C-alpha cells in the first residue's frame, strides 16, 4: 500500500522572490544560450493522461534531453562555474559568453572544482570543467550507482564513491577544498556558504523560463517539484510565483519519506537534519539537510509538502514510460518521475481524495511537472519499468 502524506503549508507572507525573478532568469538563460549545443528541452502535453485523470491538462518538462547529459543539473553547474571564473577575471558574467573562459584560460590558470553528488550535479560540474579545460573532483555517497560514477569519470573528473552518506560526502568535499585550495561548488547552502549555491539555483531557472515560454498563454494552476536539498525546488517555486505573480500556481514539493528533511523543516519551521543512511531509489533526492537559501524560498512560495514511498516514484516512471494512446513517451529516472508519480497517485487513489480537495485539483486544473532526469541508472530503470519492481498495492 502506497504511503503518501500531505502537509498544507502556511506561507510566511514574504513574496519577494529575491534573485529568482523573471528578469534574472532571462539573464541566466542568455548566458546558457552561449554554450555550444544548447537548446530548450521538450515540454510535452500528456492529453490522454489528463483526460483519464479528469484534469484540464498535464504537462511534463523532459530534462533527459539536456546537453546529452540526461539531467538538468548542468544548468546550475555551468552557470555557477562560470560565475566563479568571471569573478576571478574581475568581470561580469552578464557581459560574457561561455567561450570567453577558453580565450582567457591562460589568465585563469588551472582551477579545480570539487563537489559531492548523488550523480547528476557532479556530472554537470565534470562536464563543465571538461568543456572549459579545467579540473573536477567529485565525491559520491556510499551506495551510489556504479553507472553514474563511470559517467562522471568519462568526462575526465577524478571521481570516487566514499564511505559516507550524502551530507558526509559534502563535508569531505568542503574539507578538501580548504586543504588543497580547490573551489567548492555545492548546491546546498548554510550560514557562511550561500553565494555559490545561490548561483547554482539561479542556473536552474533556465528550465523554468523555457517552460513558461513553451506554455505560452497557458498558465499552470498546479506545479509539482521534487526536492533533495530543495535548491531546484526553491529556485523554481520563487521563479514561477514571480512570473505568475497576479495568480500564482499551487506549488507542491515532493520528497522520499525516508529522506524528508524539507517536509520536517516545513513541519517545525526550523531547518531539520536526518542522520545516517537514506536508502531510497530516489537517489537524487536522498539528502539529509535542506539548503538554507532553498528553504527560504519554499517557506515563501510552496503551498504544500509531500513525503511518499519509493513505489509512488516508480509508478511515475511507468506512467511516463508506457504512455496512454498518442501521448509521447518520457524516459524518467527515479527522482525525475517523483512529481508525476505524486500527482497521479493523488488524482487516481480514492484514499487521497482529501488531499486532492486540499490542493484544489479538479477538472479545470492544468498540471506541470518536471522530469529532472532520464534513465541515469539504466539497470534500475529496466527493473522498475520492465520488471515491475516497487509496485504500489492498495
């Protein structure tokens, strides 16, 4: 039986989107368009799924097409890394392009970026460093997928799986940055470490801007965003709320129930940390401490928080991987499908009728989800989608 818990959030009343506005997103996207190979990822309309769920529309942004990296994280990694390099050159990134950092390679010298990752963020940093002829060191938590590790190594990074959970891997990366003079580029923030995570979060806004441009005159009424540390969710919750400020959508934040640090933070109003291993198939969401900047935005703009079983994400993978009728297929990994799985489960399962009502989901709802990754662990994808691993039974 699928477990799914909804918490309606009383927003703190501050509607300042800080540096996650429409105008800032346009500046970020301008920079991303200077990267060779850039193109917007698809936004697909799942009309038959929407009809079966009795909602007005169901849209999914497919980030498996991002720079051939199978995930969105490179948006934050590339923007952040180039902000760091622009600062070293005493320049303004608003006035620079990606290729400028190759032209100024001699002036920059050798820069080593170090980070911790469950897979996608580290791959984005490694890809960016490779393209800029710089170096990357990447630490992955215990239990990480070997395929995800090899994907990072294939980009020239010095990458290893370390005997710690995600937070422990982050601490190791920070320690080695200080010891060896490397540049620590992490997508989680805490007091005293906020500038670089904020740049990473701003980078994620490009996919939000693409989505609203692709939607055109269609305004989403409900948006489901998945959270690990909450960096992507916080940035996009602020961006969408600012973009649709006259009639903001209902934004629901989704997490694994075993790695629910953002949910617990929403419950208490104080940043919460979960210790120990976090064994969930949603590896990209298996984080124990929220990003402070991300939480600040979620506290202002998130309407609800959900923690749920792995089987709900697996259901989302199957829904997207075996589409109804003429709906296009989306290959979504475990973390990528979390928002879709949550939305579908609430709409389909009668035992969650109260949640459906609380969120205001009805026949006029226009739902937007972001599939943040494709099959970054192909063996697991096959087991879940083809063999039916992690089923939900009522």
